[in-house]
C-alpha cells in the first residue's frame, strides 16, 4: 500500500497556527518544553506536573488561610485550658504574651468554640456586649450584642448543625451553620473603668450548652486568659498544610466551596484520606509554603495599586475594599484582599467592614512611614491626628510585630495609646501628636508608644464610634513622619 505520510491529506482542514503546539517552546519559568507533534516529552510532563503541584500548593496556602487561622485559634484555646463549652476571658486585657492577630488592648475579649457536630447548641449572651460568630472558614455566621439580633439586650441564640431538619424551639435567635466548629469573638466594654466588674457581668449572664440539656444546663466554665502565653496564629511552613488537612477531615464534606475542595484535594488534602505526601510532594509543599507566605506578606504589606488606600496622599489602608466583609465586588471575589485580611487579622463581620456613623469601629492600617518605607523599631516617628478626631467614644493606636502580626513585644503592656489615657496631652490647637520610638522623647511620655530596635512594626488606628468626617474623608490622619535623632518637636 502506498504511503501518504508526505502528502496532504485528502480531508485537510485549515488549521490556525494559534491552536497548534510547536515541537519546542522556550519558557522563562520552565525552560525548554519539547513535543512530538503536540505530544509532551517525558521531561516536559515532569516539569509541568511539578509546576502544577507547586502553583496549586501556593494557591492552597492563600485560599486556605481562613480555615487554618480558625483551626490555629481553637487549638490555641485548648492549649490555654479551654474546652468545647468553655469561655476564655482576657479579664485584665490582652498583652503581647498572647499571640493573636492584630487585637486591641482596650476591651475585654471573650472567646468560645460553638461546636454543633453532635446537635444544636444554645448560647446565652449577656447584655451590653458586641462581636461576631464565624465558621470554620472564617465566614460570618451572625453577630451577637449591639450589632446582633438581640440589639445589646442579651438573649438566647440557637446554633443549628449543617442540614438540620429537626424541630426548633421558640424563644431563641435561630442561627443555621455551615460547619461544625464555629467561633465566638465577643467584646465586653469596660464598665465604670472596672475590669473585675466587667468580667463578673459576663460570667453572670453567659452560658453555652447543648440544646438537649436546656432543661438543666451544665454549669459554665470560664478560663481567665490574662497573661497566658498561648498561640492562635497559623503556621507559615509545611505544617500549614497539616493544619488545613485537620479542618478538612473534621468538617462536613460539603462545608466549603467545591472548587476549593478540589484545589486542596489536588495536593493531597482530601476528606477521608490520610495526608501523606511522598518525598517529591513534600519537597514541593515545603517550597510552596515559603512562597505562599511571602505572597501573603506582599499582599498585606505592599498592596498593588491604590484601591485599598483611604486617601491618595496618605499611607493608611484597609482589606475591606468597598466596605464588604465578604470581599465581593460586582460579582468578583477579591481574592487578594481576602488573603490580606485573614493573614493579618482575626474576626469577620459586616459591622467591622462598614460601620455606621457613631456606631461600631473604623480601622486604618499601615506598616509605612510618610515616604512609603517600612517602619523601623530603632527609629523615632511621630504622627498627628488633627482636631477634632471624629470618634464619638475614643480612638487608639496599637502596634504590631512584622513577624507574627500580634502585639509588638516591648516593655509597654498596652502596645499602644488611646484617647482615654489621662496622661495623653493634646497640642494647643487641640490636635494630638503621638510618638513611636524605643525610648520616650523628653516630655512626651504620655504620648509615647514603645518600639524595639531591629524589629519592624505596623500600626492600627481605631476610631470607636466614627463620625461623619471619617466617612466623607474631610478628616485625615497624619502619616508617620521620621524624626531626626534627638528632635522632640
């Protein structure tokens, strides 16, 4: 039979060059890729599978941050002596001995795990508190207190397991959940300046118990977390993937977006199967965690573009672009800002992303001085807040470690300063200048926040009860100005 291999086929298509694959393709990332008439060589297959696993592992780090963060927090609570039905209270406020992501040091934090794996769970909330409940992927579930359905009056909340179809008793604020583990981050505002009175108020009214025990609820268990050294921050190395795997194994199979589940499964994190990467995959995951961590830090400390910034001529910015706690924008999930938020902070609620005039809190973050350089703990900076500061209740500055994103470890317990401090002095025109340095400039001790040589740091400006000039941007905080050595004015 006569060969036709060198002849044009009788049934030949006009094949565009754009849909063909050359025999050799030179790439910047993978080098030479070789093909036999479109069929990849063994070496090309090896390269692209390594690249695919690596890129998916990096993306798993970025998308898995919310889940790993909740997991790490709950593990930290257990490390501190809490159980499933415990409440932990920072009765003497938080300080840098406790590793939390960007907390404040002015309100009494109360935390608890709300676990519905074995059935509906009841939580009795005290009056006069505030805070969210988030699920195992840090998705907002509900608020309690002033921004929740009890409107600050207190009340009973009934949390239902995923897919619950049983009867629901009256007399509760009913809250369906998507995951077994949910997490309460509740703030109790200090009553009459008395921390002990505030903690006692919470203990008098708060309860957590299975609905099955409603007739005779168990006694509440409280743990004073003041000064306790425990860690709630997820890992930045290979063990990050082990943390994420623990979440996937514990939660229902449909607890997360199927595309995320597929992404995580592609690198070996799949419900019902052991996470046991071989030597090749372990090597890839170790490097991917390092690159994922570097990426999260770039997103958090050097945002691309001006979209997150509050002002064109200032260094202050936010992860809540567009005021959305779900990071949605006209059908787009803003992936980078979701990663930024969950890498840098803890707790998610609409009230945090978009406060109302005179209510809630406003947050502005920066790791930069006025020239966009990273803040250096060995140098002296000052920042001025023009008068009047648009905060109905009070304002505060808190500083954080560039390494672990928790409170900066110094000799100052508060890691910051706030406008309720009797030592804080205003300028003659009513504005307020705060100094950030290893030692206090002469005469500025009450307006000073300590930093540490050799350590980077960032700052959060919080306005409690933000007023209209914050929202219409007619008021602007100053940037961090680098001060010449020895200058105090």
